[in-house]
């Protein structure tokens, strides 16, 4: 039987990091339906790693219909996540923007925007333009952050041609009230989830781990909601406390607690693809979180930390890298590369050979796969 703790210790990037052995043991004993892990390199956020090169270009940009504006001003974000996105404040601007994207070879986009005080993104003026985009460019994929919706809104999204619907699932009333500043209930979030999974859209909800000021509170209730209304995939992200205001600071979520939650998520949703999204703390915390995610058997990781790719190979997983938005992965299918097959499959020997070559030529940067281009045609 493969020694997982020993495998972690053989990854140079992880050798000085302390892990909870009991969590590793439980993760190893948890059955999983698939042994493939895909590492994603989203293009809408600056990214670099000593192991993987970013996909380059702008294959999956994020577009905000409100620019950097958001009325909610949630304590964990304060609209900072919207700032680097491309603004499209009018339907006409969105149409022009997408035409330019298609001309440049862009495969799809994430469409989002700041919420109003009811946690709704005001997409109404855009639906006819989205339908026009989908009619004119049927291969162009659109993933939408829906926020809270009712049946009429969900129907409008579906009829406009949205490919994938995304929302945050929040399972604690205190978090909804205190962090999101909302006068809404846990039931409102579950109702939105239920409405979305009953449409024809792919549904890929998010759980923000540590959303209650860095502490885990409603995450298990969120898992229960997802178990009752099973989506196509689930994206797990970890709150990033650097966005929080000084008067209501967040602690960095405990990486071991996050790893334990990955275990609970895998057990609760054994057949559902779990994806680790790009939002999570940096540094040692990220390296531990990513290592636990690999061991938990997630289907994909965006912006993998150093050591994650090698660890996956040492655990005898099939390792692929794909240039796309992680939230568009639905099982084995990645909507962003349905027609391009822009993925490369790596084995441990290849990974170690590139690390050795990189150390010889670039001693200041250990263990690199940065010279591998993500362009091969592995099926």
C-alpha cells in the first residue's frame, strides 16, 4: 500500500511543512470514484508558480456589468474581487467586448457584477444581448455568477443561453447577517440552489470556507444543502482575509481545519466533482490547503501551489493541466476546452526531470515546470 505520509515528505516544496497525520490517514482511506486531477490556470488573474506556467492570453476573462461597484460591501470582499475584471456597464458595451473577444480567439467568459442590497445582480437589461451573443457565437461559453434568484430570473438566465450558473451557498444565518449584511435567510440560499438545479444550465455553486471571519461555521450546512440539491460540480474556495476591513478583521483559516472539511465534502458528495478555486490564502497556508485538496481527491485545482503537482503524481494520480476557468469544469468535461483539447498530461518522471533541469539552469527558483507549454492534444 502506498505510504501517503511518506509521499508528502518526498516532495521538496512540502518537506518542512507540518501536516496532521490523522487527516492524511482519513483522506487515504476515503474511497473516490476518479483518479484524475486537473490543474487549471485561469487567465483573468495574474498567476505564477515554480511548477506551472500560466496559460497566457485571455482565454477566460472575467467581466463585471457594474465595474468595481457593489452595494453589499461584504466584509470578506469589499468589492475588491471585482476591481481587476473587465467592465461592461451597458449591454452595448458587452456586445462590443464579446465581439472583440471572439476575434482574438477567446473561448468564453465569466459574467458577474456587484450585488444590490438584496444580493441580486441586476442582469435584466443584459438578457437580450446575451441571447444575441449565444445566437451569433454558439461556441462562446458564458458562466454567470447568479447571486440569489427566483424562478423568473432563473428562467431568463436559461433562455438567454447561459451555460453555467454559479452562486455562493451560505449555511449560517450569522454569516448572512454579519458578513454579507443581508436580511435574507439560509432558506433563500437553498431555494436559489434548488431553482437553479431544475434548469438546463450547468450549476456550479461555491462554498467559501472560513467565511465567518476566518472561522468555519455554516460550511457543513451548506454541504447538506448541496447533498439535497446535487449540482454538476462544486467549487471550494477559502476566504482571503487581506480584503477585510480593519475594524472587522478575519483570521486566516486553519489549514488543517480546511483539510478536514475537504474530507467531509468528499464523503458528503462522493460522485460530485469538487474543484478548488483560485481564491485562498497565500504562502504556507496555500501549500497545505492544496496538498490536502490533492489528497482529498478533488477533480481540479486552480492556481496550484508549489508541490501540488508533484504530490499528485507521487500519489499515482493522473495529472493534467488545462488553460481555463476552474468553475467551468463539469466532471471530466472542461467547457473551456471542449473543442481545443488544450491540455497536457504529466507523469512523475516528467515533473522531476523538469525540476532537475530548472534547478541546474535557474538555481534561484526551485522545482519548475515553467517551460512546459500547455498546448498538447491529450484527449
